[in-house]
C-alpha cells in the first residue's frame, strides 16, 4: 500500500501545495469522479464535464490557500468551484438543456472510469427509463437541478449541498422538495403521453 493511500484529502492538498506532484495526482484521481459526474449531470455534456473537471483542479492548484477545512470537506469545496464554472459556461452558451450532437454520437462515450456503476436512479427505475430521468433532470430549472444532482445523485447531505451552493440548509430542503415534485410531474406526463400517442418522442415531454 502506498503511503498516500491513507492520507486525507486535506493532507494531500497540503503536500501538493508544498510542491509534491504525486500528492496532487493522487488527490485528482481520488476526487475527479464526483466532480465529473456533477458537471455532466448539470450540463448534459461529457465534453463540458471533462473541461470543467480539468478547470476545477487547475483552479484548486492555483488557489489552494483559499480552501478552509472549517467550512466543509475538500470535495464539497470542489463542487462549489465546479458549480461556478458551469454557471459561467451556461451563461455564455445558453444551450444546457439538450445533449450536444457530439454526446449523442455512439462514437463518443463518457469516461466509464468516472461514472459510478451503481447509479442511484437505477434503484428506482428500470434501465430503459434511466435516460428519461436524466433528460427530465436536465429540463429542470438550474437551481432545482443542482440540488437534485448533489442530494439525489451524489448523495450529499443537506449540509454538504448547502456548503457547495452557498445557501442555507432550509433552502436546499425546499428546493429539493419542489424539484422532486417537478420530476414526478414530468415523468408521469411522459408516461401518459407515450400510452396515448406512442409515436411522440419521449423528449417532447420535457420541454
């Protein structure tokens, strides 16, 4: 076992700040998956998620001294950076709802090493329904989407999500409650539409 394997995230960061490149590499490999998944669920694009993930860790490397462990874990801090990067991109592109053509191509698959095999959504629905749920999440307003991704998909606590988003725990709770209701409404609408009009594309239910 490598000595770095037993180091906390905060210890690895301190070593990285002191110039230890291997410590930073270990930290990146340990935390990149969660950042990537968050960015992909928020943007609907694997290419955007890859870019955001790289940028998050570059920002951490440049501004590591800004991290304060008293305000939350390092992973929570990185989610906050990722959120800011995604907001910046969404403001610039205004094209965050639909998956890009590149992502829809069978030749462009997301990095399997960054995606959890046991998708929490898969415990609730059959495999053929998971994509509809993901599309429904992408169709949520941004402030609802982010709490669903953090609390439901990344399984953060309300406190961790609040720290990442820079809001109160009560705000996370209320937004998540509303987001769940919107998701149920959208998914039920799609199911009803498919039964009544099989030729209608499921994505049309998520407009």
